[in-house]
């Protein structure tokens, strides 16, 4: 057993925040869906924000902390999560090692949706579902999760935001163990394709590629030489996305993306205010920004309740994932970020980069 099977984290202190990553929010949903009393959750969120949770210890199947309480305590609180079996881990490692994009993302402390979905397809459930989190607390309350367990769960989601290896540790394996296993699986493949007297270098930064000098192919009539640079840069960006396992946008999103990056393209492709708004949305928020411009969706009720709490003192009007406060409108994307809009005439225009805390954008 390696010594990173037990990890300790200092207390957060007072910190009003929400889970930012999609996997952090999935953790919170697993706890919220189990709760029988939403008042316990609200009180737990206040305890978490007030910094009443002490240092947190994470080990296989368990996350624990001492939670202060003015009405008694402190109380020893735990959340338990079943460890994966050896067979589950083997299937998980197979999935990660089969995709270079998955491996790179995980080592960069990211948890791609398609990695989790691929693991689910193999019967390996990384994220907790309804009833998977088992709270324990020595407080006198009989209903679980109590607000102490809820406070610990909220702060646990903050840990997961920064490091998905915390989730994998709860599932039974430490980071060093995981890295060593993945390296051992990749080593034979590397030895088979790399000569003994050479060592592989890092992949080139394709997104930063720019051709130098005049292109070897003459410019076609009416096509400026600069167009070749644009095409090369676009092809490099697409290759980088393929290596990272990311989906490539469709025709309209790709046109918007190019126009946001290259002003000359915007001049040629521009077709009026709607296209200009789309370019502004992509410039501020990328693919997510364009999605909230073009479509609406219905967020879970706890997410909207958290937004109302963050906007206390305002007079927000919610309609699906849109929150309107006078001449300001906030639109929630599926990763939990609020995109600000301002009214200009009869239309709403993107006005800045997204934030996870809607209270920062309401002014």
C-alpha cells in the first residue's frame, strides 16, 4: 500500500462557493437526491460556507472531518463510498489507457464526460449515484444526512473540483498507484515503436503552429496569402482537438469560432446582428457561451435554489436557465457557469466572461 492512500487537507475556512466542475456538482447531486429534508441541506451549505468544517481526511471508501456546531459538538462526521473491486479497476485502466486524450486529461486533473461514460459502459461507476453516499455522524440527530454531513459533502465537492484523484482515492486507489499502473500499461507500446537509441519527445503544440514565409502553393486568384495561414492554423486546432478526444463543432459553431478568432473572417462571414451576437458569445464563453445563446434548458431545482440564495437582496426572475435582473440577464450553462447579458434595444447581448457565482455578475 502506497503512502498516498491517506491524504489530509487543511480546513477551507469561511468560503462561500459552489462546486465548479461537472463531477463536483454530480457529487453534490448524489447527496441532495438522498436527502429527505432540504432544510438540512441549506443549513449544511451555510456551515460549509462559514468554515465550520475542520481539516478533511480522505482514504479508500471514506472522507472524514470534525464539524463545529454552536448547539453542541464538535461532531465527528464521515461520508462512506464503496470501493471498486480489482476487476473494476482493471476495466477502468483499460479504458483510460485506450485513449490518449483520456490519459492526458486525467493526468491534468480533468475528468472528461466521455471517460466517465466509457467507464459506466464497462460497469465501472466512478461517480456516486442516488444512495451511494453513506453519511455517519455522532450528533444526536436521527435523520441523515444531517447538516454536519451535508457541510462535509459540500466541501468535499470543492476538493473534487481541484483534484479528481480525490474521488479515485475514495474508490480505493491513490494517485501514485494509478499513475504507476497506467505507465506500466503504456510502456510496452512505447518500446515497440521507439528505437532503443532514441527517446520520444513531447507532442508539438499544434494549436500554436503558424507557417513561416510564403506558402509553397501560390495564392489562387482572389484568395489572399493570409488565407493559407488561417487554414493551417484551423487544421492544427482540429488536430489538437482530435488528440485530446474533444468533439469538433458543426458548421455554424465552427464559422462562429473562426470569426471570433480571426477578425478578417468575421468581416467576410458576418450576416447581421444575430451572427455578431454569436461571435460575442463565443469570444466570452467558447462553445458553452454559444450554446446558452442558442438554446435553453431546465436546471435541477437545487441549482436554481443556490442561485436564489446567491442573489439574495436582488429581485431575480427565473425562466429555465435564464435569470433576469432588470437590464441584466444571466444564463446558466451545463457546467455550472453563469454568462452575463445586457439588454441593447430589443435583444440580449453577451457582455462578459462567465462566473460560477451569479452574485458577481448581478451588478
